[in-house]
C-alpha cells in the first residue's frame, strides 16, 4: 500500500516537473513549483522522513514561493523567446550525469534496511561512550559539536554567509533610498 | 457501542471521499473560473469536514482529536479567506464570469 | 475504509493536478494549487491513520497555514504590483 502511494506520488511529481520545463509563463512556473513542493513533502511524509517534509513544506512551498515572487516583481513574468532548441551536447551531458547518479544508487542500502551500516555499532557507541569520550552529559550536543563538529562548522558557515548576504542586499537598498 | 462509532466514522469517511470526488470533478468540468471556485469550496468545507470527523471518531488518544479539531479550524478559517481573495483578484483582473451557455460547451 | 478515503484523495490529487496543468487562466491554476494544498493536508491526516501512526498530524497543521500564506502571497503580488498584473490577453496562458 505504501509503496503504491509512493509510486503514484512520484508519478505526479514527474508530471509536474515536465510541465514546469514546458511552460513559459514564469508566474505559472512559480505556482507549479509550490505545488511540486507540497507533493514532494507528502511523499516525504509517506517515507517517514517527517522532519525533512516539514522543512520542504516551509521552505519549498512557503519561503521560496515568496522569494520567487519578489524576484518576479523586479523582472519580467515572461520567459524570453528563443534558445529552446534541442542541444545534443547538453542531452549527452545530462544522460551521463543521470547514468552516474543511478550507478551511485546501486551501492546504497535498501530503503529501511535494518542491516544498513548506519544501524550498527555507531549509535551504540554514541550512547555508551560519549560521556567518557566527550564529557558532555547531553548526547545530542556531543554528537553535534564534537563527533560531527566539522559538519556543524560548515553548516553554521553557510547560514552565516547567507545571513550576511541578505543583510548586504537589503541594507544597500535602504541606503540608496536615503541618498535619493 | 463500538460498532456504532465504527459505522458512523466509516460513513463519514465515505461521504467525505464522495464529496471530495464531486468537488474535483466539478473543478475539472465546470466551464469557467467562478463556477470552479464554487466546486472547490465543496472540497474545502464538506469534504474535509466529513473526512476529519471520520478520522476523529477512530482516534484513540485525546491529543490526536485535539489536533484534528485544530486542523479543521485552520481549514475553515483559511480556505474561505483564500477563496474570497481569489475571487476578488479574479474580478480585479477583469476576468468575466460566463453568463451564457451559447459560446462554450 | 481508510484505504477507500486514500484512493479518493489520490484521485482528487490527480484531478486537481490536471486542472493546474490545463489552466486556462492563472486563477484556475491558483485555485487548483489551493485545493491541492487542502487535499495534501487530508492526505497526511488519512495516511497517519492508514499506517496506524496518527502522530504526524502537526505537519498537516503547518501545511494548512503554509498553503494559505502561499496563496495569499501570490494573489497580493498579482493584485497590487504593476508587474505581473494580467491583461486580458495575458490571461490565456
């Protein structure tokens, strides 16, 4: 039953994706992108990735729709004509990339496989030995700040950069208005 | 008692599914935007209300029932507002309702 | 019974998808997206009961609100900006 639902939802997603590539009116594209996010979020719910689904709905259907709209308010709502003819180089490149990605998925353990490497020895070690190894009583903190410390550092760098970028863009607009 | 609740919830679910399908068939087949808006409101009021009621009758924990009630409250607040805004925007955008059946079929 | 409701919901999703792809006006598409949002909320609720784990309803709650915000945002953009206000020719997308 769940597999069937997943297949149906994936078919819907494919239909919308094809439609998005075909439609030239950008406002419609934005609306369809929001629809795509909603459907992929329900797919994620049905695959038990509830936290990712939450993010997908908030970011994909909520915030990026707003961002796209504010960009469209500054530019045109119609895609420029031309540059749409079939390019064989692009097609070959896309096919090769797709083949590589599919080849990469062959090594991934099956969905929900209990014998996947993630479910062995690592979690146990985090639970039993993190108080001795790290010395922080809260396990989540020790995983976030120590075991995967570089990962967290990268994440915070991305967020900081994005924040600085937003501040620079918005702040500059304000200054321009004041000087006018 | 259990059977009564089961039958009630199943009939609610089935009726909700029925109205859901009626609504989308209308959404697909009605001739212009305003009539489609009318069909869509069937989904958002009767359809969702009946389905959520059917689910709430099957729920075992009180928290789930509270969440379902909140869900229906949100839908009941937001969807008429969205429908109103859509109709208003469509009128502003000079979208004419179809008033005769001659020029379209 | 949950399965029957689920089938109806998936069918309804498909039909509203068709309306969103067919148009013809932007308002029709927006209406279809709005309806699809409501159906998605119902999908999450029914799916939780179908699999016996109705704890994920919070996501349905968030969706109901996010969908509303998205629709209102598009309409506001559409109605009050100079850009993107549809003329009669543009409406036949």
